C-alpha cells in the first residue's frame, strides 16, 4: 500500500510517499480502508521531536491521528463492527499511521461515522472533538451557568470547544481575528476578543475554566482571569508529573516534567487556582457520544481546505502556518 513516511525527527523533515506492507490485524482490531485523514499540529510536533520524551516513536514512522473510512476486515474478537461499516477514529498513541491507504485500528478506538457527514468531514473530527470533550466534560466538569474561555476559537479545537461548552450551558469567550467573529458568534461564542488589538486579560474576569492552547505567556495571563478555585487546562503544555504518572512514565521522565511545569504549577497554587495538562487519548465510546451531537446538529463541522493524498506535505505545511479557520483534511481515496 502507499503511505507517507517520515524517516527521522526534525522540524524541516518532509514526508516521503512510499510503498509499505499492508498492516495485519490482531483479534481485537479491524482493518480500515482510509478514505480521508484529518491533519493536526500533533503530527508536526511528533515529526519535530517535540514529544519524544512522552511518545518515543521509532523511525521510520507513518504519521496521522485522524481517519474516516470503511472496515474491510475484522479480527475474531471484534463484536461492534462489521465489514462494510463506515467508521471514524483517532487511533491510540503508538498505533497511529493514518497517512496511508490502510490502518489496523483497535475496535475500542472506533465509532460509526456520523451519518450526516462526508468522509472528509468525519476525518476532521476525532482528535479535536475528543480534546474538547475530555477538557470540558471529563476534567473541567462544566456546568450550566459557568464561564469558559476558549483560546484560538477559529482553530480545530477552538471550534469544537466553543460548541460543546455552549451545549453544556456555559457562557463562552474566545480570541480570534475580527474576520472570524461572525462564524464564531454563529457557533455560540458570547464574548469575542480580537487578539490583534485587545488583551483578553483586561476584558475577562472571574472565569471558571480556561482551555489554553497558546504559549507560556498566554498561559500565565490566563491564571489571572480565573476566579478562586478555577482551572486552566492546557493542551499545549507544559506536561505535569501527574500526567507522567498517568502514562506510566519512568521516574526520570516524571522528574523532568516536574521541573518544566514547576513555575506554572506554583503560580497557579499562589493564585488559588488549578493547572492541569491534557494530552487527549483515543476513546471510541466518546466518539459515539460526539457523533450523536453532530447528527442532531448541535455540533457543526468547519473545513478550511481539502487536499489530495499526494499533497500531504503541502497540507501539513499550510497547517503549520497557523492561519487555518477550521480543519485541514487530506483525501486518501
């Protein structure tokens, strides 16, 4: 089969289109013929080596964390899916590889594709939707009447988080360029802040939760808009020793994580607020719940650009520029 492979870590490394063996499946896996794949900055960060400490992938590596396609083979223990099912997934860490024509996926990571979405639309959903769900529902435990600040509202996670927070009954603030305001207001944002001309720290006050996706300076400023007992959940780091413990990291790795997150954890404690790092995980059950929200019209899908499979490098380069409004997708089939 054809696949895009990265041969070594490096920020400027390119993906190489090559022929590799079609994956075999285990008893609890299905083989998915991939129709479309969603691109994420996580692909770029893994390629550059930014996550080597917590995701020690061996090279060469097939990247790709989001897929939509059709089940063409199933293992003997698979009970939830059949050949011919249209599915979507974010495969588990260490089992990625969606920049390819086929991928073996554990059935616990899979869900049936939302019926009202195309393959390309469905492929744009899993990672960002699971991130929003795990931040707002699992960790944030957002309730009706609370106030949530979602940074970078026009990005993939931002678009999902705004809609999900609104569904949960929160007042939602976000940052974006003025050109994105109409779209984000339509999706449910209540407070719109032009990051080019306004400082969110001077606009927002007494928030319950912040979803941080930006740099260290923005993270520190986010602490100041929270009320006592509020929480910042960061999807851009720094990782914490608690996170290291969750993933079974070694004592050495947990020590490093403790060191690099010490300042922000100390500042949060001094402010009487909480800091948590979220590195989303695969979860087919949560994707089933998300599919219901999509099919009911509660969550809408926004695509920025769709590329051909042969243009995967160009698609990733465009994503890395940070100007996409919505998701970037590659059509494999």
